[in-house]
C-alpha cells in the first residue's frame, strides 16, 4: 500500500510544481487499501477538496499506470495529519500529531476573523490597481468612500453588510477592490474574495451541473471577506438568490464582512426576493451620485498622473464638461487624448482635445441609425423588426415599439415624420405620443429606465 502510494508520489512530483507538490502531497499518507480501494489520509477537509478538484484525475491516471489492477482512490480526513517533513509511517492506526497546526480548520467563530492560515490554492480575484490611494474623494462619493474605509479597518464589526449603490461608471467596483486590497494589506492571511454576481451565478450553475454543490459551498463559506459586485444581476434568478441567501447567512453569522454593490437601492430591486432585500438593508447603505465638475477634473488629474502625463487645467475642464457623469467614459476619453498626442507627436493642448472629442462623439453616435435602433430593440425584446413596423397594438409589441421610437427621437437627428415613415408608415403624432409616454415612464419607473439604458448601451457598443 505504502509503496504504491510512494511510487505514485514520485511520479506526481515529476509532473507538478515543487511548491504545489510540497503543499498538497507531502502531508498525505495511505491509511488503508481494501480490495482495490486505496484510502489516502489528508489533514483536513480543505485538502480533501483541493486534491479532489485539482489532482484527482492526475492521481488516478498515475495509479492506473503503476498498478496492474484497478485502484480506486478516496480521501479520508485525519485531523493533525502529517507535517510535510514527516516521512510516511508504516501503520498510522493513530494519526500522528502534526508539529505545525494544519491550515484552514475553523469550527468556532474566532475572536479575530483572520485566524486562518493562508490558503495557497485560493484566489482573491482582486485588482491591485484599484486602491483607496487612486480613488478621488468628492462630495458625490464621500460617504461611500468613508464607509468602505471604516469597513476596511474593522471588517465584520460595525457595518455589515455594506451596500453600495449608484449608476454605472461611478466607482463601485473600484471601491470594492479597494476594501479587499486594504484588508489584505493589514491582514495578509485574510481570505478575501471579490466576484461579480454574474460569476457567482456561473459558478453555481457549473457546480449544479457537475453535482459539486458541496465544493461550491466550501468555496464560499470559509471566506473572511466577500465582495460581491453588481448584485442586481441576481434579479429573477431564484435558485441563485436562494444559494446566495445561504452563503450570506453563513458568513454573516460568523461576523465575516460582506460588501455588496448594485445599480440601485435595495427596495428598488423588484426581482430580488424580499428576504434578501431585507438582509441588504440591515447593514449600512451608501450611495454614489454623479460627480460634480471639480471632482471630475480632480479625477482627470489623478488619472493623467498615473499615466505619467500632465494635462492643463483648461483641457481637464473641457473634457470634464463634455462627459456627463460616467467616469469610465471620462477615463476613456482622457486615454484617447493621451494616445492621440503621442501618435501625432503633438502637444496635449485644447486644439487637440477638441479634435479628439469630436471623433469620440461621432464614434459614439455612429451606430444610432433608425434601422439599427429598430434591430437592436427588436432583438432585445425577442421580437422581429417587422413586429415594430406592424400595426399590432398588443402590449408586448406596442411598448417595445414606443421605446424604439423614443430612442430614435433622442439619439438621431431624424424628423418626426421620418421616424414614423421608417416604423411602417406611422403618423408623426404617433411618434410624439410614444416619445412623451416613454419619457414619463423613464422618470417614474426604474425598470423602464434601465431597459432603455441597456438598449442604448448595446447600440453604442455596436
Ligand atoms: P462602477 O463599478 O460603478 O460601474 P467603476 O468602479 O468600474 O464603476 O469605475 C469606472 C472607472 O472609473 C474605473 O476605472 C475607476 O477607477 C474610475 N473611477 C470611478 N470613480 C473614481 C474616483 N472617485 N476616483 C478615481 N477613479 C475613479
Ligand atoms: Mg462595476
């Protein structure tokens, strides 16, 4: 039994990185071999999980090559296990006591939430670029930024969960990563994980498909800090919401810090179940609103500095005035200006900024033609362009048609009769009516506002 496992280890050692071998295989030993079933002792459940997920097929293949008969391998947790330095023992009827504590075992909520040792297999998914240092504080985000800093200094204590909300491009993701990076700076062993609600959903679906729900839960429940971006993505996904609810509760119970971002206030997330919404509301809620001109200018200076470029006050003000609120867009424009100056070997001055902005606006508007708006809107609502052009008045068709007309009116220079003509010969009064109706709905109904924004974004991106 021992020699089989030892030979297996020798083979595996040749195939994987030494640090991985030392971490994952050194503390293992065979505990029994019954009728072709080889049981390998591992120090804790985390080893069992990692070996199963990452190395089981390698182990199985190696054993198949070494042995004449079919050997089926399984793992057994023997707490304490063996330290990497300890040579395998002959008959480990009683598990030897490890000279060092085994990593990642936690049963009781510990006084500090960072008692667990660093887990080598584990990914934080943090972007090191997004830190508090590079985040410009203005009146629009001051409260959210302060809340994030408070949470970073005392994770899990006062503001749990912290819920950030605001429109796209206003710095939510930046702040979420900043929290993670800041906590890791002070507690390098903390288990911090950033992910989007979309990734959570994908992970869940994959785990269900592969019948690996156990390991799915094991991936989230031992975390110290969970940062979940764009939680509105869970809207309408009941199974994912249910699983997120359990994940949330199990972390919350152990005072693990949870930070969530969304594009709107919890109460306005109508397709998220009530029990989750009320969890979100139970902590601290902080909003981020669009930046004022001064903040936008300050952000431009900071970003230029990070690219080791200088821009003048008037260029910064000019760029900031021309981008309404989305900071991602503002950053994109600045990058264009910098790139353009460098390609053309020209000074980064007002004349250059004006030229670049002109192209930028043209680029953005290039896709807004009536046929393209109709095509995009139709496919968004799972309809045919012909439906939008038809005279059918059922709600499923008339609302998408009105939305498409609204976008045409807002985003193209076409006249009312021209829009009506392209929508299957409708009267210009129909276009006026549609525009008015949707303009009102967009103000009153967040769902409609979001739908319109999404369609516009799809068109912009081509
Ligand atoms: P959101 O997640 O809210 O859509 P992001 O966090 O992705 O927005 O921000 C978009 C871009 O704008 C990022 O590159 C981010 O670094 C930058 N940004 C947003 N707010 C600020 C800020 N206050 N200071 C510096 N950069 C910012
Ligand atoms: Mg984001």
